[in-house]
C-alpha cells in the first residue's frame, strides 16, 4: 500500500460546524416554501461555483422574494455557519509543524460564506496559512462532487491519487474521489472528529 503523502480536507463539518438541516428549515420558513424548487438550487450551485457574483445572487432572491431585504437574504444564507472548535485548529497546526504531509483545503464555499468566516472566526488567517493550497469552489469555478475538481487538484499539485487522503462529510464527494483512486474518510460529524484522524484511520498511516 502506498504511503499517504497528501491530506485533502473539506471545510464545513470537518473544521467549522454547520447546521444544514436548520438552515434549510429556516430558508423554507422565510421563503414560505414546502421544498426548494429547482431554480433556487441551480442559482445556489452557480453561485457556489463562482459563475455568478454575490450581487447577482442577492438580486435573484430579492427579485423573486420582494418582501425580503438584502440583509434578510444574507442572514438566511449564513444561517448554516456555526462555531469552529479551537481544538481543530490546534490539530491542524501540529500537522503543519510536523511537516509530514502536504495539506490542502478543498471546499465548496462561496464569497458571502467566506466573508462571514473571515469576520467571525478570529483565527481564520492562522487556519489558512496551515495549508499548502487553499481551494474554494467559487475561486476555481469547480465544485464537488464533479470529478474535474479532484483532477484539477491532482494535476495542479502533481499528486498520485493513491498517495492522497480526502476527508469530507458528504458521501457524494468522497464517492467521486474514491473512483479516482483517492483514499477517503467520509467523516460522520455526529460521532467523529477530525482531530482523531490518526486513531480512526490508523490503517492508512
């Protein structure tokens, strides 16, 4: 078995905690919807991939829900973002210090969310400098779980798939990575913590 030389981390529910269910329920209530229609899902995806600007994204929602303000839209969009436990930063900093692995962040993240993180996570810059590469979907115009985003990371960094471990909480994302030969950990946020990586995935190291 090849030795792991590169660890690729997702951001949400790996480092920063998210409330996906709560955010969805909050949005459905705010927009007075039973479920999210295809056009809203499509706009959200375009935005996450950086194919429309923050202004266009907000304008789409205020046009479709004229009773809501720009502030309402941004607050609903950011509802998903919760706390970032400091122990996870310490774990990452130790990894960086030991310098045994190339560390890469690969996140489906948009401009409004990352702006919130920069404002509310006091150690954001300390977190960011731990990584050799820091890829946000809206900046590279690629998005998980499409396989081209993984091909991009492998090619850009001259990596062998079998020497990489990818950690993500979303099964679709880890499934795609696995088809390319990348080792995966589909982390279960309800009972697993990234800081326990080396005990949970000891068979890989």
